[in-house]
C-alpha cells in the first residue's frame, strides 16, 4: 500500500508540474490544476509515510521518478529537449535511489 500511495503522489506531482508549464505559457486557469496536483501529491506522500515507508526512501523515489517522468513528459508534450546527457543523468539518479534503498535494507 505504501508504494501505491507513493506512485499516486508522484503522478499528482508530475501532473501539477506539467500544468504549471501550461499555465506559465499563458493559460492561467491551469494554476488551479497546479494547486490541486501539489496538494494531492503531498497528501498522498503523507499517507505513504503514515503507512510506515521510511522518509529517505520515499523522498528518493519521489524525487527520482518526478525528475524522470517530468523530463520525459515535457519532451513529448512540449517538445523540450531530452539529450543523451540528460538521459544519463536520469539513469544516475535512478541508480543513486536504488543504492539508498538497498542500503536501507541492511
């Protein structure tokens, strides 16, 4: 359940961030989606932590997945660049989160 809540939180955070991009490009009504996305994201993150997920793991996964999904979605939706170097950086972030999670298991 902890991971389901965390995945939902990440989805809401990424959605809110993408809505922020739309709002910043001249569509102010999308700021409402930004607020709803972020409030839902933090509420779901809180629920995941209440279920017992360690903060370091939750935040690491949240940050890594948020960066990766936002970069990929902004490339698809807004034609923003996604270079090999950026993909390499995303892979390094994912590797770092994996090491933190593996380290927490010991």
